[in-house]
C-alpha cells in the first residue's frame, strides 16, 4: 500500500472489475492500488488518504455478493478526513426502479464512517425510475453512474470526464 489512492471494488460478472482497471489506468499505477474486496478486508481502506470505491447493484437494489459478505465490517471503519469517490454499475432499463441503489447504500455507510464524498455525477443522460444513489435535490448521483448493459458506449467518455474531476477533488490533478 504505497500509493495515495486505494481503489476498492467488488465484481461478479467482471464489469465492475473492468471499469476499476480502466480507472486505475487513467490515474496511473504509481498513484493507485487496486483491490478486489473479496481479497482484502475493508479495514484496508483506512490505510489510504484517498478512496475510490466501486459497487454494482444486483436485482432489486441489492449489493453485490462480495460487498454483502463484508457489509457489517463497514460499520467499524474510521475514515475521518479521507476523501472518497464512488462509481456504481447498474441496469437502468431492466431494473430502473432500483438503479444504483447499492451505490447509494455504500455512500451512506462510508459517509457514516467519516469519509468526505466527492465525484458526484449529473443525472442527465440516464433513463431510470428511482434510485437511492441520488443527492437530496435529485440532480446528481452520489458517484459516477455507469450502465454496461444499455449504455456501454458511454462509459469511456464518462470515465475521461469523471477521473480528472476526482483527482482535482483529491488535489492530485
């Protein structure tokens, strides 16, 4: 754990892992350590000054299985003073009533642990019915919203905009 940024993710189908790897490439390997949550305890987040955390939403607003296994451990994290950006994957057409709910739930857990969220993303360009991942005014997602099922072609462009915004918020641009 030598880099200033810890990038943590969980992935079942490989989509979230793929996006995490793409984010790491955009940031540069010397500045980010990549961690699959199945291989490392969430307490490792405490070792980083900056965090990027990725979670897909499954079925009817549920957390991905690897995150679900460590969910209770998130309540014990001490992340005061750490800036944290989230990215979430979901299917806005097939599960539009619960689009990115898991990202919203994770945002709330990390914020309760003291993390300072950054990297909110506008809702324009998405077609969903509801989400727990929205800011109170409903204008932003609490992290980068990605849909590899129906908007895969948008992902690279969104990453190219979001990653520099996050690095700027981390004061690492």
